C-alpha cells in the first residue's frame, strides 16, 4: 500500500513515469463508474476558488479585476463537464465548446460575490472555463451568506434530477454556505417541494492556513490545493475517467519542475499556504491503488487505479517540496 511520505527525487519520478510501463498489466482503470454517466450540476465560486484574488489581502480589489486563473482548473472543470463523452467522437467538440454540447446533462454554473455581472462573465469566457449554465452575481443589499445560499438552492431546484458538485474555497463563507444549502435541500425534500435529495460532492480550495484566518474544512467536504489533486478527487469519485486526468499530468510535472516560472505561480501563488493541506493529506495515508490493494484504507484521500501511480508520487513530491 502506498503511503504519503515515501518520496523520490522529482527527476527520478519523471524518468520512471516517462520510461517505465505501468505496474497495472491489465490496464484496468477507474472508467466504468456509474458516476461518469450521472447528470451533473456544477456550481462554483470564483474568487480564490478558480481566480487567485487573495481576498484577505490589500491587493484583493486590483486582483479581482485581473483575468488570471489557477493553472489547470479550467481544463479539469471542462473534463468534468465532458466526462460522459470521453470515449465518443463528440468529446473534442465538447471540449472546444466548453460543454455546450452536453448542457442537457451536465452544466456549469457560477455564483460569485463580485458585483459586476458583465465583468464576471467576461472573466469566465477569457479564462476558458466551461460556461453552459448561468453566472450569478451578488446584489449590494444582500449579505454574502444569504445570497449564496439562496442562489445555490434556486439553481438546484431547477434541476431536481441532477447530482450536485459544489466548489468553493476556505477564505470566506463557502464552507458554511455548502452546509446550509444541503440542509435546505433536505428540508425542501421532506416537505414535498423536491422529488429527491441529490448526491452532493463538495470540494473546497484550501488557500489559507487556519492560523491566518482560513476556515476549517469539515468532512465530508474535500480540500484541494491544485487542479491535479482536484482531478484525483474527481477520479476517485468516478466523476471523470482517469485517462482525462492523465492527459493533464504532463503540464503539472513540467510546471512543478520550474518553481521560478510564471506558470508555477499560477499553479501555486506565493501567498497560498499549504501546510494544513499537507497535514490533511498525510493523515489519510495518501492514495490507495485499487488494482493492487485487496483491502482499501477507508481513510485514504484518493482511491484510483495504479494507472496513475507515478503521477500521484509526483504530486506527493510536490507537497513535500512546497508545503513543509
């Protein structure tokens, strides 16, 4: 069983990944999960979730007007929206159109506290995030918590047959919002307003340590640090095909090997604090590879096939080098 803490040099890991065959001789992947076929409603925050705004800093206002994004997140969001099409001839069309071709089954919505709707829409379009749903921005007279809860619930009510993916960050109200949204949906179901309670998948970008004002991320909400471990979480839950994540791994390896590059700061900005994430990850004993372990560790952070073994080792090296 692989456990976090077994660290090889980055150069060795990249060599193994490039030159050695997978340890999975049957090439069995996490591809058959019914979750890939589910109708999905993705609702995402923007600032500090997909956009490096650094809301707890004096640069937050100027950063909020920038058109930058965390490296790789647009690609992994699009992979999620297009996952059902992965083995179909229409997959490339889905990727190019950012999910417009599958909007009847998988849609991406954005709920932001940024008050200027047109600017928020332009940001999503420029940064190439999937946008086949709606974008909603906060009226000045509403509190952030009430606004976000109300908008999330309203969107979910419009798509009662879909399971729900909520993505936010641990800097402001998202964690509390997600808890309240789930409670409200359960209440509406118990009173006959909704026909079912959807399955919720909740992911929180851990950009702040607790010591600097970051919020504690309670289970079963899942923290993520980069697009790559968010992709691992998607794959663990059967929401994407592992081969979709594999296609993005070269970008991750190349970027983490050059910490002085602009792309590295897009992957992990200097203001990001990741020690708490590393402690969370290591407490779960890393990753369990389902084709090589008969007994799964219930506390493992990710459960993927050993098709991704070398990629996971590279991610663990990334944590060791940057989050100590």
